[in-house]
């Protein structure tokens, strides 16, 4: 488990380094996940080695929402005053996600 955790951290660190070094507007963990995805496509055997660790992380995924919930509670006044832009951003992003998912599904079914 430590070895696979180190692999995941390595990809995140490489992503952070690339994002910081090239001053990219994309977060480092996103770049790291993209690199990990490309690596897993190139070497599918690694996916079986990473599966137990990643499944263990998924069991505790809800813990990652605690900081967001605390942030909303701490900034409740700001959320109350800026509810309309927040709602608009949520609706637009959800709509875009649904449309893109539908288009990808349509493309994969052909």
C-alpha cells in the first residue's frame, strides 16, 4: 500500500511541478491525474497494483468534503450575499457537465 501511495503522490508532485514551473492556469493535481491516466493507458498492468489503494481512498472520499463544508459555514454571510452568482455557477457547470457527458456517451456508442 505504501508503494502505490508513493506512486500516486509522485504523479501529483510531478503535476504540481509542471503547473508551477510553466505557470499554467490548471491545478497541479489535475495535471498529475492526467499524467497518471496516460501512464495507466500505456501500462494497464499498473492499474491492478493501484486498485487496492485507490479503493481504500474512495471509501474515505467523504472526508474531502469536510473542508468545503467548514468553508461554507465560516463564510455563511458572504454566501448569503452572493447566492445568485453561486447558484448561476452551479447551474451552468452542472448543465455543461451533463451536455458534455451526453456528447461523449453518444460518441462512444457509435
